[in-house]
C-alpha cells in the first residue's frame, strides 16, 4: 500500500512518494514540482514540511494528490494544474484561453521599463497598448512597476480578456487597465507611447514538435506565427505607425533566432532597432523599435 492510499499519511512521506513518482517518469524538475503540488494540495508550506514532517494527511487529500500527479506525468504543467503563475513579481491566474507566461518574457518587460519611465518623466503619464495580451502578464507587470502608466490589453479571445481583467483586479491595477476585443489593430483607436507584444512566433510546421505541456495546453492561436513564424510581425510593422505618438516605440518579444528577420521586416517599414534585451538564457529575446522619418 502506497503512502497515498493510507489514512493519516505523514506529510514527509507524501512529499517523498510524490518526488519519486515524478523522478521515475523523467520530469525535468521532480523536486520542485513535487514540493509545489504537495504544498498546493495539502495547504502546508515548505516550513511546515520541515517543522512538522509527521503531520498527518487524510486519505482524501492523499488521493487528490495522486490524481494531480497523474496530470503532471501526462504533460500538464504545474502552473496549469495550480491555475496560477508568478511573473515579474506579480501573480497571474491562468485559463485554457491563455498562454502560460514564461520567464523569458520578463526580458520584454525589462526592455520596456526605461523607455516608459522616461516618457512618464516627460509627460507625467504614459499610455501603452499590449497586443495579444493573454493573461495580461506584460501590461500588468508594467503597471505594477510604473504607477503613472495606463494600459490597454488587446486580444481576439474574449476568454483571454476575461482572464486579463481578473488578473488586473487581482494585482490592484484594474483602474489603469482596459481590455479591448480586437484582431490586432482592427478595433484600436487613439494613440500610445508604446505598442508592446509577445506575438505568436512559432512556424506552423514546428507546432507538432513542441513540448507536451505547451502543445496540449497552450492555445494554438497564441503559438502559431504562420508558415515562417513572422506573420504577426509584418502586421505590427505595417500598422503600428498610425497608433504611435510622436517619439513612441514598438517593443516585441522574438524567437531565439528571429532577431535579424524581425529587424529586416521593421526596417522595410522605416523603423530603427534601438535596443536589444537578452533573456535569462542569453538569447536576443526583446527588441525596441522607433519610427524613422519616411523619404
């Protein structure tokens, strides 16, 4: 009989068995995943495991953990299971309509902060539009950092917009965030100091080769960048200028090998690449463009 089938199972034993189950199935981070899932299911944090390893867990809770571990083993990420993820110092709720934010995207937030801070110093306030907002991660992280910033989050998915609005409320920035249902710029009006986006950039043919937790659980629309992975960048490059204020900028996340292709697309539309930000893996992940005068 396993620890998960006994009534009054010790907390430490439950954690140990969860770790061993994940380790046997070659989960990349069995220790971390086991700890997070045990904490979530039992309500006991890491200190409780250390201080009170003999704490008794009832059989119903142990069985629930058994079910949760099966989901993780079948490729669902820990954060999808829990329904939340931390991102750049804020907490975000996830839904089936949204991409799960990744740490690499924090490079885009870091790229945008100095530019927006300068605009705020010059103007007192600044306005941002986030195309394909999803959970609202990028816009909300920036709102959290910059109190004089206002943001519009655009998405074609009404479910994603609902999630973004909920996350704005969760992070106490809903008074400075508005959701807009739009296919890219189709319903966008007004002007902004920055257009920012982490658009879909995976070539269609590469979608089948993605990790299980991405392929099965992230929405395809948030991943598929068209035949060459660059279709959204062409749309943004062609249409951004009409929505940018004088001195404004476009900030974008790109795939690990896409910097030169995206730079060329924007150069053809008379934008200059002014800043590049690397992600935690050293890849050129975020690009900042400003419009040049057209001949």
